[in-house]
C-alpha cells in the first residue's frame, strides 16, 4: 500500500493516463485508489457529496484514459447522475443526458467517480451550505477551502485526485485554488460551452474549467473541452496549436501591471511573485486597471440576483413546488426576492456595465501583457466568517466582495485569469497569486504558469492530512 501511495502522489493526471494506456496498470487502478482516499479523508474534509457507482468502461484512446474525475455539484450534467447544486431544492435532480462538456469529458477517457461540495447554488466564496454541510480546508480543518468550488480544491490539495472539474462566476475556481495551494484557471468567456440546456451562466460571467495540481493537466484538459457548441451566443477567439504546448514554451519578456492590496500575507505573496517575475526577465510596475469598481460590484449583484431568481422560479414551476424559498437558506432566499424586484431597465443597465468593464480591460491589455494581483484580500478565514448565516443579502455580499475584490472583473469582462500557488503564510496556509490576461489569451497565461511552476515548484507541498490519514 505504501508503494502504491507514493506512486499515486507523484503522478499528475496525464502521467496516470499514460500508465493506463501503456498497460502498466489496470484501467481501474487509479480509480480504486481515489475511492480509497475518499473513504479515508472525506469524513474529515466533507469535500465529496455524491459518490457514483462503478464507472462505465473508459475511452482508452482519450488523453485522460482511466483518470478518476470528480465533478462539481453544479454545472456539468452526466446522464443518470445526481446534481443538486448544493441545495435541498434540487435534492432529487438526476440529469437526463450528458451536457456538451460532460460528453467531451467522457470522450477524453475520464472515469467519473462523484461530485464535490459546493455552497447553495454556488453563491458564496465559502463552501458551508446547509444541505451538504461545510467542506474543510486540508491545510487547516478549521478554515474554509473557499468557494464555490471549495470541495474541488480540497480534494486536489489533499491528494485524492490530481484534477477536478469546477466553475467560476466571480472567482469560484481561483479563490479555492488560492486557499488550498493548487492551480486554478478561469478561461475566457465561453471558451468552454455551457450547453445545450444553458446558453450562458450569470449573463456570460460563469465559466467552466478545472482545478489541478500541475499546470499541464489544466492546459491539456482545456484542449479537449474548448470550442463553441452549436448555437452558442458567442465563442472565444480561435487558438494556434494546443494549450498544452504553451506550458513548455517560455513566454517572451512580459510587461506586467501590478496591483497590491489585502492583508500582510497577500501583500507579501504578490511582492514575492513580482520579484520572481523580474528574476525571470519580465518587467513589473505598479499599474492597476482603470475600471469603475463600484459599477462592476453593483452590476454583478444585479445580474446574479436576476439569474438566481429566474432559475429558482422556473425550477419550482416545472416541479410544482409552491414555496421554493422555504427550501433555501435565508440569505439565498433573499437573493431570489431581490432578483424578483429588479426592473428590466436596471438589468440592462447592469449588462451595459459588464460590457464597459470589457472595454476597460481591453484598453488595459493593450498596454500590459499581464495583470498581477492577490487572488484574495485575506488568507483562508475560519469557517463561519464568510457564511451567510444570520446576515442580510447586502451584508453578506459586502463581506463576500471584500474577501476577493479583484477577481470578478475577469468574469464581467470575460478575460482569462489564474491563481498560482506561489506563497504560504508563516503559519503554513497557502496564499494564491492572481494573474490575468487579455480576452482569448489563455495560452500566454499557461506559458507564464509553466515558467513559474519550474522556477517555484509547488507539487510536493502537501497538507498534513494527506500524510497522516493514509
């Protein structure tokens, strides 16, 4: 067992798939180990909320053949699998068919083994929903792993799987990645399709992708999932070559605009990252982007509230649920009521504010190749601080926004961004560093991430829980 554990811990998803395809291990070898680790670690983490039965035979010609994959409990549908979006309102939902992305993941060879914890309707930067309970950070079980992809980040950080699927509507990939010491990439708007049931999430702000330990896994995954679906309202710019190739291709000398803020650990993380980028030959200067930050904050709340209200009300009508809000957490029920009251003119004004942020970030990236900032304004807080329990929606949202005030503009503008695990606090808590680029420039981000990964490797840094419990 000890040798098996060492082997598993030393491999990323692509390396696992290579062993499976060569016949060096059985097709279900890594699936069995992932299930064993879930059984051992999940009672402490509460990161996995649905366990799927034995997976169907995998596509052995796929780049991820035989790799165990956990899906976030929202966003990607699989035929016959539950998807509850962290709410008792959806407790009986089973998908009738694969979504477009679900089908692409299946063809890539993944073995689906379950779903990861997310807060109710993915509406928080902490994963502390009333329905599934709080997920915990493997670096400190009293702290949040972040949200809304908190369960996804926790299982990668704890060594349960090397890669998980998740989504990002305001920072929901990048914030948990930052808090758990793993890599999280949010691609450009609709680089990955949301269909066919959904054209776009949260007015185009929600993006599907992944959290991983290695940069190359994230890039290779995007190679097999990206591309517009039939009838998508728009698509990201075409790419040359593969994202995977970009990881091993050092970037040219980059002009990086930096913004510093947050607590002492987050400031230290950004300053250290800036120094590293300078050592690698890039130019870094203080240069925050000029966009209307209050307008972005208000627009995000407006669009999210209307989207949540429409989704909840439509689901309730389809299921004959007379009072859906009675099944929801109070703060999220208030979000629905807020959305009910928003006028169409105000909604269109919010959409216009989102587009204005796209213009502003476009102008910024005409001058700078990369934007560097803290991913969050504070390290992972203790459980309870970011929970909406006992708060009005306005008080909750102010706390939510203050926790990660710089990530959502990449959702409103549609630009890609990533959190890279380059720093740990003196107490051993991960502190992510945030990098963004122009719309469609994921390859540039992957090139920089690959360079940073070589210069300051993080793969061997593991939380104590992954060592002591197994």
